């Protein structure tokens, strides 16, 4: 009897694994098709100076328009795009599109927002990455000072792949580098000090509990102070309330991003809100 049970649960696991794999492969097939059919959309979320409330930049966040009525979250397809390598093509489109958008706003409204673009490890490892970035900057005539790349902290943990040398060259072009989701990894102070970066983004996980949880407060304060010690700018992500904003401001945090200031939105909606 016991044997029967374990066999059928093995069977169940097996089927589930197969189903997950099928879904993933299906996602990858659809993604390839979608890139060709131009089914990706960029949303833009404001980044704000906490002290003045001024919007100085935006972060580009990709969505997948899978069907006319369905907008898929990047959390659901970026991992598949990374595994399959599609992220290299997708990422180039995202970078070019967001630089074009930055220039459209600059020309139309005379406002040079800083454009922050997420970049995956898989993209940084691509041998053509730096050449691609150089080409996009040249083609779109964006001032590299108005461009920033966001890489996740976990990605920078060990530098066996020489990623910090790549980031150094990104900075040599005049482009900014931010460490995204900071606080969730295990970067030491000495490791951080060696990284060629300009900004830390405190992970949303620590902002959520800012006014309830003493530990989150300590971590946020630590990141802010550590960042400033290393002459880095610090931005908090996932700011949803005025209380969180006030607390961050009191702790000396430079900038913020989150629903309190504005949700990610299509370019025309952002333009209406900011310039309209
Ligand atoms: P991320 O770069 O850390 O982006 C922040 C995420 O938090 C976004 O989710 C944003 O919509 C969400 N968010 C912003 N403010 C708030 C808030 O106040 N409250 C809450 N609850 N959430 C907030 P999104 O757009 O679903 O993106 C998820 C992740 O997908 C991003 O995390 C990033 O890692 C990845 N991603 C998004 N776009 C791209 C892209 O163009 N390229 C790559 N490689 N990854 C991307
Ligand atoms: Mg980001
Ligand atoms: Mg983040
Ligand atoms: Mg995050």
C-alpha cells in the first residue's frame, strides 16, 4: 500500500514537472513570436527627490501584451527570457525604446529626465553588450548622463565573470549604474566599495515595514548611511505612503520611487501627468 502511494506521488510530481516545463517552453515560443510581432510594452515609473518632490527620472518597466486584453508581468516572463537567451534581443529593444522615449520627451517638452533601465546578468555576459549599448546611445543621441542601468545585487555577489569590469566601462561611457533590490543579498562593505556604481536602490521589502518593523528601519538606515559613506546616491523603491516618505526623508534618503509618487504607466500618460 505504501509503495502504491509513493509511486503515485512520484507520478504526480513527474506530471507536474512536465506540465511546468511545457508551460515554460510555450512561454518561450510565444515570446519569440512576440518579439518579432512587437508585443512588448514599456511602462515608466517616476523617480522623485524626496526633499523637493521633483520628478528627476523614470524607470522603464517592461510588460508583455500577450493578447489584446492581457498584459503579462515581467516577473512571469523575464526568467524564461533569461534562460532561453531571448533577453538579449528583448533587452536591446527595451534599451533602444527607452532611450528613444527619453529623447522624445526632451525634444517635445524640453525636460531631460534620467532613464533607468533594468539589465539582466545574461545581458551583461553577452560579448556584444558594450557594443550594443554604445550603438544605442549613438543612434538615439541620448546624453549618457541621462541614462542609468539597474543591475540586481545578487548578480554582483561574486565577480568571477568580470562583470564589474563591464560596469566600469559602462560608467566610462558616462552612463550611471545602480544596484537594484539592495539589502536582499549579502554584499559586504568592502565588496561594495570596489564596485563601479553610483546608486543603491533599497529593496521594497524593507520599505514596506518601515513604520511598523524596527528591523526594517535599522536595515534601511544602514543602507542609507553605508551608501552615503561610499558617496553613492540612495533611492528607496516601493514607497506607498506619506509616512514612509517622511521616515525616509528623516533618515537622509535622497530619492524615492513607488505608488505614492506614481505607478508605472504608459509614456503618454506619464507625459500628461508630468508635462500636461
Ligand atoms: P524592479 O526593477 O525592482 O522594479 C520594481 C518593481 O516594483 C516593478 O514591478 C514595479 O512595478 C513595482 N513597484 C513599484 N512601486 C511599487 C510600490 O509602491 N508598491 C509595490 N507593491 N510595487 C511597486 P514590475 O514592473 O512587475 O517588475 C518586476 C521586476 O521585473 C523588476 O523589478 C525587474 O527586476 C524586472 N524587470 C522589469 N522590467 C525589466 C526589463 O526591462 N528588463 C529586465 N531585465 N528586467 C525587468
Ligand atoms: Mg529596477
Ligand atoms: Mg528594484
Ligand atoms: Mg525589487
